[in-house]
C-alpha cells in the first residue's frame, strides 16, 4: 500500500524532528539512505521531505495522485515540501492501516506508538532488529571520502580493501560451520551487543580471533559472513601486500593499518596471511624483520573490541610458522580443519540448493575425502558447466561423480 508508505515517511520525519533523543540508528535503512549527507557523515535535522524524496522512497512511483488522496498532508507548491497538517490525524490514519509487525520495523514509529493504548509495539524490539548506520554503503563511502582528503589517512587506505556489509554476498546460510565455530560467532555477537557492560566491568581483552586451517576451509568466508551478520564494515589486509622492500617501511605499514581500523570503527579488521610477518623470530634475522614482528604484536596488544570497536581476526594456513608470542595475543583459536563426511554433505546441500537434478549427496560426500568447501564448489561448478554443454539445466549423479574424478586428477597433478 503506497499511501501507507507515504504516511510512514512523513510521520517518521516529524517524530524524528520532535525528539532529539532519537538518533540516525533509529531510522530504518531505506529512510536513512534518502537523507544521509555523505560529505558531512550524518543526517541533518530537521528532516525536510519533498515530493522527490517520497518518489525515491517509493521506488520511482509518481506520488502526486497519492498525496491528493490524503487530505491531512500539505504540499507546498513552490518548493514541493510535504508535511502532515496535523500529526495526530496522520498518526490515527496510520494506526488503522498498519499492523504491529510493520510498526516494529521502524524504531521511530515504535518509539512514538509504544505508549498508545492497544497498539502494543516495543521500541526496544524495533531498535534491536534495525540495522545501524554503519551497515549502509553511504556511511562507509562518506567516511572513506573524508579520510582521502587527509594526506596521512589517504596513504593508509592504499594498504587495505574496505568492504561494506551491503556488498558482502556471503552469509551464514551460505557456509557450513561446525558447532564450535558457530559458538564463537555467537560469543562475538553477544560481546558487541554488550560492549558498554564489558567496559563497565573492565573486561577489555575480547574480540581477537585466530583462524587456522588449510586453504579453502572457510576462514575468509566466515570473516565476510560476520561482516554481513554484524552489519559493520570489513577492513581486509594481506600481510604479504604491506611488506615493503625498504627496511622499516613494513613496521610503519602495520601501524597504519591498525590506526585506520580504529578510525573506521566499528569494523572487522581481517588480517590474512598472518604468518607472513608473525613468523618465529630467529637469532640470525635482520633487525628490521624482528622489528616488524614486534610492531605487529604490539599493535594487537593495543587494540580491542570493547574500547576501539574493532574485531580483530587473523587467518593463517600455516600455524606452525607462527611465533609463540603471537598465539598468546588471541583470546580464542578457531580451527578450520578439512570437513568430515557429514559437514561435506551439508556443504554440498548449500551449494546445490538452487540446482535442479537427481543426485545422492551422501555418496558424493563419502567419495570426496580430503576435499575442502572450496574444492566442493569447484566440483559442482564443473558438473553444472558439463550439463550446460550437453544442453541440460539439471545435473545427474553421474555428472557429479565424473566431476569428482576429474578434480582428483587435478589434485594429483598438483601434488606431483
């Protein structure tokens, strides 16, 4: 009902303008996107709604005929600004046409109607399920633009890849994790929701995870899924990419990366190829190499989730190379081993959830011992492409079995 959308937008704007205690995080994402000023990095009060804003909110639908049908909306013919003539009239019309579920999708609306008789909405519930401004691409784009204006921080940006939660395609529905891995995810989610409490009790050393396991077992996918679930940006860096041929520059680059994460907060700082710098120190190494390791360890010590809003995740395919001091810096080690048959079957179910065909995934799972999740995706990809070459848009058990055998040949060639 487009008329209901129009009234909700105008109600939200007026209630927001009248209650200074409401913040940008109280505005639903679609409304926040309309009024967000990327240059200033905030939303300006008061919110002024124009016909153009309404049409943008409606997805391009012409709004003039809708506005004529709602007598309690005033449209200024000179500047196209729209507002409710009487807030109470708009509120009563909205209550008649909106259900409780809809109201709790908008914290501003829930805040206003929480004390209305018989409405029964919860502002706390609405706020809890509303995504924060940090989840918006516009928030991150504006922040990056402001950082680029500063010569010091613009250099930092060249060292990392920054991803908005809106641009992450991976969710926890797309990956199969063990119960131990999921428990760690829930711990982090709980810690973020209770940051203020953790700060009050002085528990700061939280939110430093080390992911260990072979390539293709889901370390990077899990970090990206966390970005999506927690609705905060992902700052991704490979230590091999910030290692400089000039002595001393590597240490400076490490410091810049950690400083940038603190400026972007809240965020996830994902350090891939962690072993590239955090290797075991030996007596015959150059002093600059030792200094880089020490700088990295010190930077880890000086950042935490509770105070800085930075969740640190380091990942390595070669944990045996890590300096012992590096292990002690993390409050938990999350293992990503080669998946067993049950987990492989779950992974295959996820990968093939949208693929038509007749196949026995239990058999395929038992025939893929030693395959990672990434390997299984390649197996399915080859089976699908082969079926398309045969003029089919469905796959068979034989397609999958043949693909498994082809992949085994490729693995043996690689090993030899």
